[in-house]
């Protein structure tokens, strides 16, 4: 089960002597992928306490959904591609014990066998209590959630990751796809926008002109659709 790890940070707060509470995103990238068929897909909001003692005050935030109805750049719509409360309070009450406590919030992806590709929406942390936005881990106050579809009924199977290799990754220029015969390649940014495309057969693409960052490579091949996250240095 894929999980997004959210932590909340409060560097200037102490519980007891030198205790530090942390609450916010638990990874450097501000996005995460899920499959539309995994009904266990969930984000994890985690509370960390460096002193391992019981917390003496609550820590919380409102988890807000932003979809294509409020941001046209996004492509997923709540109740159509996933099903979450538009806003919900995620609170760790007084008395949390140990170094790490967590709350799981399911995204409830909705299966769609007529579409292949990706749909995106965002989750924001708002109305912060017990910490401030300046103290969020990695400075992230939102994450982009990517839902991957395999298009089962339209004859575009997803190639298993054990059957192909995308290398080098990270790279500064060329990317090669090995294990399949590629017909065309698209490179998308983390908002799902196509930023580079190769329409002729060939198992390589040069991404030298793209800014440094994280991208998603989609390659149609003789065995189906290849999808791989790539990093441009």
C-alpha cells in the first residue's frame, strides 16, 4: 500500500526539556502516486515527538482538497476520480506517546477502466494549530496526488516494472527505455502537462532542454504502456 507521509513541524515548541514536535510532509518531493485500483491508498499524517514523552497540547490542521473545479490546471475531480471530504480536521489530541504517531486518511480512488493515463489533485494543510507554516517539513504546505489508470478495457495494458528499465535516472540529457520497443514517448511535468514529446519510434529521448526537476515518462510500446518517474539534474 502506497502512503503519503505527512508530518507537522514546530521547531520553536518544546514539551518538557528540549522536546520538539514535528508535523508535516515526510518526504522531499511534494507529490505521490497511487493506482486507481488500490482501495487502501491513503495519506499518512504523522506526529513526531523527539522526547518520547506524552504530548501536553493538541496539534492539528485542516486537510483541504483542491481539484479541477477550483483549479483548472488539475485534472481529477472529487467524487469522480476519488472520494474525500472537501475539508477535514486531522488532530492529534493531548497525550500522544512515543516518537511517532500516525493518522491515515484514505483517498478512495474510483476505478475507471475506460481511461488510461493520470489524473491529478492536491491536498493542502490549512488552519494550522500548534505550529506555523514556516515550520512545515521541507516547506511543503500542499502535495500533488497522482492517480494512475491502466485503461484495462481499451487495450492499453500497463507494462510491469520488472519487464522494462529506464536509465540513467537521474540524468542530465538522454533517457533510454530497455526491454520494450517504443513507438512514441511523452514527458509530463508533475501537473500532468506534456512538456516534451517524441512521436517517432525509438527507445531514447533527450530531456536536456527541460529544467531540473521531477517528471513522468510515458512510452507506448509493443508490450503496452511504460510509465516511469524520472529526475532531470
